[in-house]
C-alpha cells in the first residue's frame, strides 16, 4: 500500500519597494504585490490605511488618493492560501504634504503717489496654503491680505524700488516669490505760450 500526501504550496508574497511616500491629494500609482508561491485565496492588511487609500482584499493591491497627512507607519499584509497556509509581508507607508509655491508677475510695480492702485495678485499657486506673509513692511498706505496674498491701497509716501518677499505657508512647508515695488510722484512741469510777446514801456 502506498500512501501519498500532496501538500498545497504556501503563498509567498512581497512588495517592492516596501517603503513608499505618497503626496497628499495626489493619486498614487497602484501598489502591486508579487506572489510567487501557492494560490492566495484572500488578502488582509493592518492597521487601516491612511484616509483615501484602498486595499483590495482579492488582489492585495493598494490604490486611491490620500486625503490626510500620515507619519511613516508599518503595515502588515497577510496572504492566506489553502489549508490555512499563509505568508506575511511588511510595508512602510507615509503621506506627506507638498510644500506650496506662489508666483507674481515679474515686472516691477511703479505705483503713483496718492492714486489707488489696482490689486496686485498672484499669477500662480500650487499646494495647500494656510496663509501669506510679506517682508519687509509695505510702503505707507498699502495693505497686504494675509489670506489671499493681494496688495491694494493708496501709497502716501515716496519710496525707491524695493524687493518684497511674499511667502505662502502650508502644512507641507513654505514657498515664496519676490516682487519689486516703488512709489513715485510725477516731476513738476511748466509751460508757456509759444506766441511772441510784446510789451509797451511803462505799462504793466
């Protein structure tokens, strides 16, 4: 009598790379495991993935768009096969916010004294921004909006061309751009009639 036992091969899984950093609010490239052993009947992961990411319990794939910042965390993936066979893989995942950036028109701004200016506003913006700041302080009469980054007002003092650094602040860091502002007054002008003038002696 010949007795034979055929054992199902154990699952063998891995992820490469096994350490990944995702960008907040940017769709990730699908993370696909390699399975080189026996048949995998089901997949599980612990702890729960960062908000916005999805784990497929049929394929072991991870996909989605992360919607919250997450510190580097180790995740345990278990692939289960026949007869309670299983294999485990480990992943370290994190979600980082991208530093914002901002841009303004490059040309210098020459603002006439005593005249309300058109708003100076950004021309480009990326990333998540919580507030703006500017340095040094603007010329008297001009205002800087820390929520929108706009400059408005009416200059009341003459100032030479001066560089101002506008900085955007966000959860991922800071970004900045530099603009040049001068407040000017027109030089006085004078003119006389071009017609020839003739005066009589003794008469004003």
